[in-house]
C-alpha cells in the first residue's frame, strides 16, 4: 500500500498536481495521501475524487482570491510593537480559500473528512497549545508507536473546507481558523511533510514530495514585508522537515528555486516541474513501489 505525503509550499504546491498526474500515467496507484498547507489542498481534492487536471484548473481559477492577503498586515504588525495587542481575526482573508474548497466539496457531495473514502491525513497546529491536530479518516494501525511527546491529537471528523483552510493558514499572513475550541494555523509550523502519519494509518511505503531551492534566491530588492515573512517561514519548515524526511522510503525533491510562495504566475511552471521531475525519477520510484 503506497502513501504520498505532500509538503507545504504555497504556490509551489502546484507541483504536487504534476506529480500525481505522472504517477497516474505510469500506472502507479496511490492508496494513502496527506498534505500540509498547500499540500493539504491538493491532497484533499484528490482524495474526494478530483483528477490532477481538475485540481490544476481549480488552482488557476481561485489562485488570486485564495492568495489575497491583507495589504495592511505590515502596519498591523508594526502596531503590535507599540500596543502589545493584535486582533487575530484582522490578519487576512482565509475565508476565500474556504469558500473555494466548499464549492469543490459541494460538487462531490462530500463535506466531512469522515465521509472521504480515500485515506487522508491533514495536520494543523493549535497556536495556543502548540499541539499538532491530525485530521484523519482512518484509525491508526500503529497508534502506540506514534510519538505524541511533542503534543499530537487525532480527530476523525470535521468540515473539510475548514480543516484545509486551517492547515493552510500561514502565521502572520493568514488569520487562524477557529474549530471546536482550537485556534489553528498552518500544519507546516510543525509538520511540513506529513509522512509518518501515513505509515501509522496503514501505508507500507511512503513517497515524500519535497521542495528545494537556492537560498540566495529567496529575497531580492523587490521583496516586501510579506515576502520576508514567508521566506522566514520557509527557512523554519526546512529545518523541521529534515527530521520528517527520514521516515520516507523515497523523497522526490522538486527544485523550486526562484518561486515565491504566493506567486500565482508560477502555477503552470510548478505543475510541469512536478510532472517532469517525477518522470525523471520514475524508475527509482517503481523500485520502491515494487
């Protein structure tokens, strides 16, 4: 049973779509799927029955609205330094992503993660408690082996558009999502690429789709405060994922050099890059699968 774990990455997550398309063409069946942040968007849409081509169309259609962050964020963060107060709900327009996901779920008639037939895992992080909340739709096969020392909880139900929005809420850019008493932010804060959860759910082998980039390309003279915030987040998740990737049976590294987190103009580029990179390493992937 094969699992595929999709890393966080904003628009870079479009590469996951190309990866799934290439695997389908090669006759490689994915049995379990997980994703953090933008990876959770692709993972959840794939799990409820959308094809890679349909998911790509969704990315293109909704990109400008779901990445429509609040341009006043730098001023709000500046005010925090003087007042010591910041209204969490004032950060950004995460509701646009949630609305887009609602429409996609509505077309399939699936809203609760418990009703998704395809094994799926989506992490988010409670910003108050520091706990990782894993939303899963299968019981853990090896529940006793899952390390909860860093704070992890598992939930078997929840409104899928809200869950994915929560997992995609990059701190200081998109507002947290309140779900049943939890104040949730981007899953990538603690789980950039959710690999181990798939093995504990039942996957025998897991392919991790991860991003690499030239560090010198992260920031340039045209970057604004949001770009700097996002680049800082990338650096943090890069350190975290080093430990996660040790659990993968194969890591497919996508070179995302020069691609900024919210650059909608790079969707086709990243989707094609994911596709071409998968084709390049397809024989190695087949050895893992077989």
